[in-house]
């Protein structure tokens, strides 16, 4: 199964971002973007790829340790950016240094478990993917429209292991497990 570790923004944060994104759908050439479904909006920490069931116990142990070592984070979605002109995203502000440490720890958990993707990343850039562009489309209008977006702050207090399925209508994500950050429960 194809899996990754992520933080899931609370519904009020997703609602706020959805309101900011709604007018962007109508911009010229918006049909050349494949918009992600807001029900699946997340901040990826580490991507593991196709993982066999026998790797999950070791991965769970590593994610337990990673979550326990990281106190809850204060974050907010802010601004915009893109990767290679192909992926439009909302940025993340707040406890980003500690967020990067959590991402590194979740990547280590993947490598330890032998995940093929290993969770490795050259440089961690926290973001929430909003859309994917077809080749040749300039993302400048969407980047400009979201540049000044500053969402409300929230406390990220749970690490979630997600299963990703690619379907004809888009991706579907299902939570496979979650761990409280800092070992906090409740």
C-alpha cells in the first residue's frame, strides 16, 4: 500500500483556505489545473511509497518515537509557492524548524522500516498542495492571488499515517493510524 506521514489541518483551517481558493478556480485557464480535493488537504512529512504489511510494525514504532519527541506545533497556512511550475501550494508558517525536525524523524522511521520511498527528502519545504498544472501553464496568476493569504493559527497535535489511492476521479486518502505529538493524549 502507498503511504505517507502527514499533519492534517483542522476543519476550520481547511474551510478558511477553501474560501481563499474558491475565486482562483475561475481564473483564466483554471481548467488546465487539477485541483486537489479539500477533503484530502494535508501537510506531508515523509512519503514512503509502496509499503508491505510486514514493514508496518517497525514503521509504527518509529512514528511513535517521532511523535513523542515533538511537542505540539503552532502553525498556519500562509502565502503560496510552486514546485517546478507544476505544483501550486499554500505555504506553512510558525514552528517550521521543529516541523522540519519532525519531518526528518518521520523520514528516519521510514528508512528504518525499509520503506522503498524511505521518506527521504533533499530539503523539506512544508506546504499544502492545492493543484497540479499541465505542462506549459504559467502559475503566476494563482501565486499572486494567494501571496498575501494568512490563515488562522492552529495547534498541530497529531501525526497521521495516511494511505493514498489513485482513482479516476483523483486521490483518496485514508488514515491508518495517528500518534499524539509530545505523547499528549485527549
